């Protein structure tokens, strides 16, 4: 780590805040609606309200609910409200967590321990899940040492039931599905998978992290939403993020179980500690009271009607966007999205090239693979920018068609390519440059993200890509002004390191 020092004397508070604001001003313009993921903004008035609620409990710690009965009340009531939304009953039990990832991790943990309590013969537990599942599941299995078996999706991008059935073996403890999946916004056949789980005696987790605060309200509005919640026989757990379409402060999700027995397997208790008896419901020890309190405040402030209104508006904007995109020659929507997240591709132009052009105008979209596509999560604050986005998209498509080698050069490394290049150690840069040459361009450096993705496809195997991303993460975890320890050339080729574009990561998934 390069030297970054704690200032010997504390710095002036106003000066620090001014510096922070200046840094913030150079971030992606989510407030202007340019970012199609990551930030769920309910509007200024509600945001101010949530901040106030958060501030009231800023110092509280949710680890010990007996010290803070207020937080206990908030947490249990949030879980109760979500349980009603997801059609739980009096047996349903749940916990608030820091996010979808923690909710899924805990569901996997509880399922594993619950199943092994009944089937001690299972020593190498396995999970079966469609490839469209959020990587939080892969992460959970990776952390907990479970083997995850991915099954294909059907042509409509929904889970393939037959493939899941075939993948289930004697060591399977859990199957999962999404309502909807993040990449393509489609709901897996939850009822059929529930029946399969029951037949095989397995746990079944439904990931409704992104859909939990949208689908129930679309259903209330009269849209045809298939059963996906705890009313479906066979579902044993479900995850639902308040900090996505619940528009709560970040750090707020829920995990719910069919009954208390399942939830007990989530808890951790250690009675022998010299410091006393330790009991922790979730992954975190210390839990930020502000996030719990703000979620409670937001759910109550919105109510069914508030969320219904948001759902109606998001869906209307989604339909406007989909119609506009389909009207552009060559572009198409991937699958038939069930709510307000979707992806589009192109059968005529390079979709990542289009994404690069959009980046020039400040738009930030996730890049997705298999099939190559750009992803949009539509939120209320996108209402005002949908028209502008479509206009810029038409422009971007035309730009992409006009791209000549000359104007590729002009835009040298504007987005991902440059940030990746400057965040990769030297050997990688050499290697990728070599690949770029091999791909037919006489340019020395890969110019744009589109080229980058093309090259990633050319890498001999996915293991290389894995290593490359690990190396990039190493760099990103260093102070921005750090020079690479090996004096690599990559650091001298780009803009100042703090000018990383917002789409430095290929996918955000949130
Ligand atoms: C966002 C998301 C997650 C992960 O949630 P985090 O809050 O980012 O940890 C999991 N599953 C789906 C479907 C999601 O959209």
C-alpha cells in the first residue's frame, strides 16, 4: 500500500466537506437519472424524510435488541409488512439484513443446516440453480463451501424445470429461482419448482430481492403476476430488498422463512465466550440502527398506495422505453420482461459499441453477456429522462454505424477499456494488446470497451478472465494515486486515476 497518512492534526470540517462534495460532483450523475442501476431515488422530499429517520437512529446498534426496543419493533414490523406483501402467514419468520447478498447467504446457510440436521448423511451439500440467479448465490455457496450446480434457462430465459430435475442428486439440499431474474427481468416457474422441491424433499429459496417491492403492487394494479411468494407450496425461504424498489436507505433487506424452525438454523449462538453469552441473528455483528429505522419509516410513509403509485409509474416508463427501443432498427428486447427491469441487444450493431456511445453522453448501463446486452432498471426518477434517453440511444446507434477506424482512435479509451487497462498490471496489458493485434486491427491499443469485450471473448479460457478481474480488483483497492509497485506502463497511459468512469465494473447487479 502506498503511503496515505492520517493527518497529524485534524483538518477543518468545512474544508473536508467541500472536498468531499467536489469528489462527489465527478461521480456518475445518478441524480439526473443517468444511471440505470445502483441508486433508487424516491425524490427529494422522501429522500429528506428517510435521511431524517436514519439520522435519529444513526448511533443505535441493532446487535442487541434488548438495549434498543425501538429497533426491535422496527425490524419485526418491517419483516411483518414484507411477509404480508409476499403472502406469508402466521408461521412466517424473518430477519432484516444489510442487503440481498446477506439475505441470500443466510438463506443458504439456514437451508444447509436445516437439511443436514435431518439428513446427517449429506456431507457435501449441493445447490441447484438456473444460470440466471444473481451471483450473490454463487458467493454464498463459495463462502459456505457448498457446490453450486447451474442449470440452463429455456429460450424465454426462464429456469428449465427438466434441467433442474436432472441436476438434483442425493447431496442436493436446496434449489433456487428468481422472481424476477436480474439480467432479463423474467420470473422463473416458481410453482413448478416448488412442486419439484416438495417432491424431492428439498429447501427452495426464491430470490425476489429486486421484485419483492414491485410484483405485489403490479398485481394489485391488475397485472397478471403468477404466484411467486410464500403462498407457493414448497417455498421455504425468500429474500426481498427494501433498499431497491422499497426505496429505503441502503443496508436494508429481509430474509423470510416458512417457519421459525428454518430461521433458527440461521442464528448463531456461542455460550462459552469469556465475554459472555453471544447471540447474533445474522451475518453482521454490529448492525446499523439507521438502516433498520429508515426502512421502517419508508414502508410506513409509502404504504400500499404509495408503492402502487411508484409501481404504476415505473411500469409506464418501462413500456415507453421498450416501445422506443423496439422502434429502433436492429435493437430488440431480450425475452419478455415481467416488470420494470430488462435488457436489450442488437442483431445489427455492436451493442457494447452502442453502450460506449451512450457513456459519452453520461448514461451508465450495465453490460451483460450471453447474450450481449445492455441492462436497465427503471425507477421513478427515470420518468423525466426516458425521452432524452431514447433520443440519445438513436444517436448512439447512428454513431456506432458511422464508426470508422479513425473515429475509433479519436475516442481512445473513453470508458471501460481505459480504466481496465490502467488498472491491470503490465503483463496483462501486453497480452491484451497482442490479442487486439491478432484480431485484425493494426492499432496498438484496444480502443474501446466494445473492443475490450471482444478481446475478453478471445482469451484462451475463463480462468484467465478470472485472474484478470482479480488483478483489477487489487488495483481498485489501492489508493487512487498509487503507482504500481512494478512501475507498470499502464498507469501512465490514462487520465488521472480518480477519473475512473462509472462503468468500471462490467456488471453491478443491484
Ligand atoms: C440486487 C440483487 C441481489 C443482491 O442484493 P445486494 O443488495 O446488492 O446485496 C440479489 N438478487 C437479485 C435478484 C438482485 O437484484
